[in-house]
C-alpha cells in the first residue's frame, strides 16, 4: 500500500478561461484567447471559451462538489482581463469581487484557495502593444499582481505567478498553435524571458505570502545511446525544462541553451539585474506532468516548438496513449521528480497538474488507472526523499481544452455542455476515497 503523510495536500485544478465562461460580463475585457479562438480554423470545431462550464455563475455548486470530494485545496486561475479589462490602469471591482466570493466560499468549506495569477489569458490590448515579447508586459503583470494581492491577501497564502510559461512563449509565439498565434521564434525566446521577468517582479509585490511558479516539465529521453540522440535529448531538456529552471533557481540561462539558440537570438533583451530579479526566492515549485518525451536526432529539419533545434524529432515510445494521444508513462514522473530533487535540492515541490483526457463519460477506468499509477510514482519519489508536498488532479471539471476545444475531456467531473449538469465520474469517487484514506 502507498500511504501519504497526513499533511500531504490533495487538490484539483482548473483555469479561468477553460471553465468560467461569462466572457462579456461584469466589465471583463477581451483576452488573446477570445481573439484567437474566434479566428477560423484556430480551434477544433471552432470552439471558444465564451460559455465553457459556466463556472462564473455556478461556482457555488462547483465548490460544493469539491467539498464532497474532500479536497484540501483548489487550484484555479484569476482572469487578468476581469481585473484590468485593458491590461493596465483601470481596475474593475466586479472582477475582483468574483474572486472574493469564490475564495470566501472555498474557505467556508475548509478548502484552501490556490490561485494562479496568469494562465494564458493576456488582455488583448497588451498583445496589441506587442505582447510578452515586449519588456513592458512584465511590468504590467507585476502591477496586476499587486492589485490582486491587495484584494485577496487576507484569504490566500499560496500564490502561483504563472502557469506553464513554456506554452505561453513557445506555443503562443513560435508554433502559433496557441494564442496569440504568432510564428516568430526570436519573439518566443523574448517572451520566455519577459514571462520570467514578470514572475520575478510579481514575486516582489507578493511579499508576506508563499510564492511559487508552475512549469510544465518533462522527462526527456534519448532514443538511443548514440551521441546524436544524446545531444538531441540535451537540447530538448534545455529548451523545455532548464531554460526556465536555471534562471529561476540558479540566476543564469544555461550556457548550452544560449549556444543552441545562437542563430535565433543573442539574448540582447536580457538586461543587467534581470536574472537576479527572476531568481527571487521561491517557496515552492509547481510541476505539471503529463507524459515523457522520447527524442532522436533528425537528418532533415522538423517543424516543432523547439526553437533553435530543428534537427530533433519526437519519437513514438510505443506505450499506450490517452485520448488526446499522449503516451502514458508514470516512470517519467518519478524520474522527473528525482532529477529535480537532485539538481535543485530542498525546494518544496507540488504536482499542480496531472491527469488524462479519455472519452469515457462516467465509467472512466482508464483515467483511474492513469491517476493511480502516477500517484504511486509520487509515493515512490517521496519515499526516496523527494520533498513532494501535494498533488492537484487535472482537472476538476471537463473544460475548454484550448486548441482542442471541448472534444478532449480531462475532468474527474463530467460536464454536459448542453445543460451544464455536473456528474461525478468514477474517477472522482475513486479520488475522494484516496483522499479520505490518504493511501492507494
Ligand atoms: O488544459 C491544460 C492546462 O490548461 C495546462 N496544462 C495542460 C492541460 C492539458 O492540456
């Protein structure tokens, strides 16, 4: 049996644009995802987050569901365009009031609110001014963070600045698969830096709280022991993991990553003191893990999100896949956690997302198997000394899965989008049992 410490934090996660809907209500301004998802061909089926799971109106019902599952904590994101419809300046109190009501409701039910300040919904006016590739966006983010902190600091202890800056930078500005849909490799690297800078500047204004950031990290494996494949794995580990981890935790971009990117950028956008700002002390690191990456060297350039390394190919590891097509391999989570604890010791870690999309409406045995296997990897990592303090299942609710629209369902709670009826899937009942026992 795998047993977890009574202090282990059990949670579930969502994000604003994926569940809230109500995009034109109470003064909310447009975000890059409103614009992008309205662009023909950008999302599957032309889906948008305009209604999503209507959580903006149904948050009380959703918090009651969480309480029924016995969650200790709920990870959600705050929509910047609700708080500052133009991305700077004027604050709309109605937006802040929504998050005051939500956090009050959570606290009344004994659930700790774990907000993330930025989960990809940049106010459109800031993108019109250049978006994350522009340095000013980092300062605007810190201004917004201070506003939200002031409004919620009496209710919130753990703050996460950014969710998955890799996706914001490289899917948003290099592949164009995510909003704002740009395909400019150099801009993507600048965006990554300004996201990190925004994190560091925001960390300063979140003083007195516990501050973290969530990265989507993965276990990168070479396809063979050959030198070229080993080098491919080093490159991808660099542009996916270390380009964020090292500035945050070592106040430096890795030398090899800078060399790999030499044809893309000279890093002239990095100013004196930026790295010191970015490396502000972190109270915890959030990790979103879904699948490992198996890579090999390619003889021809392959279009990927991996800016600076076109001659790398992502391989099929031959393992079963989830409904969205991602390989299932819980060993990757164990390897990732062990590597983090070795390379960046003594940093409290939380799994802030882990889960699977499957098209099994309520009898979701495959999702239970996925969650069970990954939680066993967590328990193994803890037993080997990894300071893993908590786990958030992705996702509480079926929701708007970005470019995949509503077809991919990650929820442990089923949402009937026609009626907005919520129904617990078997995985939700199973997860509630795990939480109650503190054991698998
Ligand atoms: O739905 C997303 C989430 O917004 C960020 N992490 C990955 C999830 C599944 O793709």
